[in-house]
C-alpha cells in the first residue's frame, strides 16, 4: 500500500509514519517544516520505503503530483495553538481550511481509498458534559474554528463526492517528539522543556484542572485502525479513557511548581467519551499516563 501523510514530520505525523512503515507501507510525506522537524524522522532516513517532500499544502499545484497512485491519506498538516490563531487568523484559515480543501481535492482526483483527518477536541470549547460526546460542538477561538471547518470540508467531500473519509478528534496528545513550545494545548511539551532546562513547572491556576492525556502511539494506532476499516463518513473521539490532573502530571514528571494565573477560554476538564470508537472500530487506548510518562523520561 502507498500512504501519504501530510505533516508527517510533525509530532503525531511522524509516529503515524513509523507505524505505516512497520506495517510495510510505502510512505510519502508532505511537510513545510513550520512545526514539523526533519529530525523526527531522522531514524528512518535509510528506509527506502519513505519519501519526504518539502511542500506546503496551501499550494495545490505543487502537492497534486504526490497524490498520484496513493491508496490512503493521513491529513495531519495544520497550524496549532490558540493564542497565535487569535493574533494571525489568516495564517490559520489558509493552512487549516484552504489547505484542507487542497488535500481533499487532490485526494478526490487521485481516487484514494481512504482519507483520515486529524480533527481537534478544541471544537468542544468549554463543554457542559463529561465525558464529552461527539455532538457537543462549540468552537471558541480561530484555531478551534479552522480545525472544525477543515473537518466539515472533509466530511462534506465524503457526503457529496463519495470520498471515503473518517475524522478523528484528538484529546491532549503527548509523547516522545512532542513540541516543547506553545501554550494551551501543548502543556506536556512545555513541562518537558522546563524539566530539561531544570526550571519549575508553570502550572496554570490550582493545577486541579484535568486533561485527557492520550499517548501518541495509541493515537497512531487509532489512525491506522480507522484507515484499514470499512467505515466511512464518521467522526470519532480519540481519548485515553480517563482524565488526569495537571498536578498528577507534575508529580509523575518530578519537579518544582510555580503557579501562574488562569487564562480565559481554558476548560477545567477535557475528557473524551470514547464509546463510539470502541464500538465501531474496536479501538481503545492501551498506554496509561504512568507508562506514557516513564516512556518519555527514558528517552
């Protein structure tokens, strides 16, 4: 099988590439290296089954030839983080919405067999219910909106053009190769950078807020499972099956804490209802927070 991963040099994308190569796929990667890093796939550089194209999904003419002969597309490429999306909405709109339009059009023209889109649990805003079901849509800032509009585009192409698609809404992904910059979503990466620098962890508010920390190899497994399934035109939450306090994370990482003021628009809890994906795809997260943190500290 030939698989294409947009944003394949990114944190999650590179783990999907690893999984696909392990499953004997030929893999093509498109990445503009805005957030992705070539060193995330450095360990695969001798692998003849991997090709990396330094391109931007905002240029349809440039990326279209890479889709020729592709069986599956994993659309991971996007700009992330809340605060920059408020400061530079056009950057986010052009990448996450128009870029996604280019990807689905190229996929449609190439006659691909399955496209799996990395959607975001940020589309739920500050939810009213926990665990949160797939129906609780309420995006509250440009990043969340653009990821949601990208998801709508993917599902619409499934509905109108018969493109076989699945969208996966990811909750607080963490693991090796995670970005060590960014604010809201990347709490884990920020803490990791602070630990490496010997600095205290900057905990927002009391630290009692909880997050559905989901280990990156579990997420890669969800993408692979979705791609290989017969199910199309569906949306699924991808979460750990639990929710953990930020204080607990600090405890596992081990280090001093300093508290900073709570920020607007930040939920007190993220917790995915994973009943739908468990039932439809038989997928369930395997890595506990304790195991996940120890894997990172070993690296």
